[in-house]
C-alpha cells in the first residue's frame, strides 16, 4: 500500500508540473481552451470513476449532476444577483442535496436497475428543461423561462479574471480548473484510501460478504453518491462560470457517454484512469476533426472496441505489460537456481 | 366522454409499440442478463431498412417488412458475435455493466452511420395507410389498427415460438438455468445467438411500425427504448407477460397524463410511477424476488 501511495503521489506531481508548465510553452488560445475543457471532463469522469469504478454504483446521472451544478450557479446569479464566487459553492451543496434525493429513489436497487432509473431521471430533467416554454420573467422584450428553456442562461456573472488578467484571462481560468482538478484528485484519493473507501470497494467486489460484515449497502452507496456529487456540481458551476453560459446540451446522452468512455478507455477503477482517458479521447476527438462528420462514429467504435479488447483500459494494459516484464525479470534467476539445484552433482 | 376514445386509441397504439420494443429487450435480458443499449438503434435500422426497400428499391410492403426484420436480425447477430460473446467470456463477473457501455458504443456507431447514409432530416415512412373507420362517435385510424393488430400478432407468434418449438424450449431452459441447460446438451452459446437474432428481428419490425405513425429520423428508436426500459423495470426485468401488460397499462396512463396535463408531463409521470412501484416492490410488479446464492 505504501508503494502505491508513493506512485500516486509521484504521478500527481508529474501531472501537476505538466499542467503548470503548459501555458509557458503553449501560446495558442485554442489549445489552452481545449485542455481546459478536457480537464472539466476529467473532473466529472474521476467522480464517475469513484462512483462506478471504486464503489460499483452504475449511475447514468453524472452529467445531470454536472448540469445541475451549472444551472444552479447560473440561476443563483441570474435571479438573486449573487456573486458567482458565492454561487458556485452554494450550487455544489445544492447538487449534493439533489443527488441525495435521486439516490434515495434509485439506489434501493442495484446494477442495471440503478442505471435505468438514473438515466430516466437525467432524461426527464433534459426534457423538462428543453420543453419549458412558459414565461417566468421578461428580460427587456424577451420572454425568459424559469429554466432558460432550450437556450439556457448566458452572461449571468463573471469570475473577474477578465478584468484582472486582461488578455491572459484564459490562462487564469485554466489555472482555476487545474486547481479544482488537483483538489478533486486529492479528495478522491483520500476517500478510496480511507476506511469508507474500503467499504465502498468491499460492496463492489462482494456485496454479499460486505453486507454480512455489517456494511449497509444503501447507506454506503448513498454516501458515495452524495460525495461524488459535490465536485461534479462544483465543476458544473465553474464550467458555467468559465463559459459564462450553460444550456441543456450538457445533459445530452452523448456528453454522458463521452465521460463514461473516458473512464473506460483510461481504466475503470484506476485513480488516474479518467485523466488518461480524457487526454486520449480529447486528442482523438481533435485528430478526428479532420474527418469531421465521422467523429461520433469513431467515438462509438472506440468505446465498443476498448470495452471488448481491453476491459481494464489503457492503465490496465500498462499494468499487465509491467507485470509481465517484472515477472520475466524475477523468474529468470529463480528458474536458473531451481534448475541448477535440480541437476545432479 | 367523446375524448376518452381518442385517448384510449393513442394509449393502446403506443402501448402496443412499447410492448413490442419491451418484448425484445426483455427477452435478451431474461436469457443473457444483458441490457442491450443498442436496442433502440435496431428499431431505427429496421425503419430505415423498410424505407430503403419500399421507396428506394420499390419492393412490395411484405418484402420491405421482411427486409427490416432481416437487417435487425443480422445486426443482432453481429452484436452477439462481435461484442457480447467475447465480453462474456473475458469478464463474466462485470458483464452486466460492461455490456451496457459496449452496446452503447455500438448504438452510437450505428446511429451515426444512419445519419451519414440518410441525413438528419426526417423522412416519411412510405408504408403508412390513410383513412379511418368510424366507431360510433370517434374515428379509429387504419394506421393505428394495423399497428395494434400486427404488434399483437407478433407477440402471439413469439409466444408460440417460445412455448411450442424446440428452439423456444431451449431458449426458455437457458433463461431459467444456463448451467443445467448446458448439462442437458443445449448449445447455450447458439441459443444466445438465436435470442439476439429474434430480438433484433422484433426490433426491426417494431421500428417499421413506430416510423409509420411518426417519421424516420436517426434517433427514432431512442424514445421507445427509454420507455421500454421503464416498462421492463416496472414489470421486473426479464418477465415477458408482465412486460406486455405493463406496457399497455403505462402507455394508457401516459396518454391520459399527456391529455390532461400537457405532453411534456407524460414521461415525468411515468418515472414517478416507476419509482413509487419500485420503492414498494423492488423486484418490479411481476418480478419474483430473486434469491441469490453467494
């Protein structure tokens, strides 16, 4: 366990160093913007990984929670005139409460039942927002729906980075997202490292045994659902603040499965899996920009192929290659010793 | 009173469609323990196959429907051979979740292939029939009647197939206990393949029926699939007769809610019912409470 901690710490420091170095070497606003977007995805994916990879809860409501965080931030600013820095943590707390309600309804069941119910909840949320046409307030001569309708919210507040850093504000926003990502990873690691993390993993690996040892499945899974909702909601809030806009698009099916694909490609139940997956998929997405129209098609093939060919993802593949190499190295002297011992003198 | 008729007609029509979509889904879940996220796409493919056969190749209607069934069956078989079988061999303990992700990948791929081939604009399904018969006060459109009758006929045929034929018996035996079936000499892998082909064929025809009252679009199957999921869950996953009864019941409730409260509240109402039912009966309305040995 000690060695594993050290390895995670090392990887974390390398990732952080790379993230800090990036804006000094890359000038392109486009690249910085895409990396920022990738990090948002990585944060949500890491929380879905905590939920599914480490605790075995197959929820399909992760983007709904992300969207809830974003919408809550936007609506707190828009309707109550709150400062966006105050709105984000409030929205994150609201997302946790919302997730506990969803969890209470959906987590009594397990496996595919949970997946279907959470998917239905997310879909209902999307439909209710998109079909919202009743006027709630009038903005100038334009009618505005309570939930923003199909358009969503825009220009509801500002992080203040634009005024402070002028042209460099994009890098400042990037730094904020890197910070949030770092905190999220430390948080995730602290949870899976601690006793509740062990309980989560026990429930994933052998629910029967875990329940027999006195772990309440419902309570524990509700706990991890709520825990994973906090940073998902906060990331949603920062996403809304960064783009100064939020719309129902984040709740769409394809966004959700983009997140899931990241965890799958990186490695389910591996701490750094979501980050690896986010990097690979955002890069693949960029590469497929050339063939524009076939992006989603390629993404679908990647998901299905990775799931079938390497179910433990890139990190799992790396682990097994590493394992084999190490065994080769250690086996050789042992084998020679055995053989020399066996040979009659 | 005169409004009850149309609401019932629309409820029963969508109920028949949901039941047909649910049947294929439930069949696969019941025997393979696999939630096929690509089921909706099979519906879409069926609808487009019929469109191609009827209006682009000019084939007669029965052949177009057969083409839809064939395309659904072939894709179903491919899903089993390329995705489900290798996945179940490699990691049987995580199959329940990994197959959902993998079949979603398949769905994404196929849906985009349809989008590339036919474009995103909605197309009219040429197999629709106009006109209506007057049933003392309200009109029953021929199209709805055809949908209801063909859906019920297909369900009946499936039931006969499952109960009266050797293959059907093998399917039911495998669903009950794959190990025992294997010991009795049932080629389980082949049965799984047959189940997916059957489910694909049903989905293909269901897609033709769905598109005949709406329009063809690449996301045609998404809504029926989501509803079919809900029906399956309420009925108890894998329970065929229960799924059919639930489909009709909930579709009528949905039609009523849509009429009384507006179209956007239909789905939320369904979801509320599902959650309430599941809190009372976690195994679904007709599901047996499973006793699992650990």
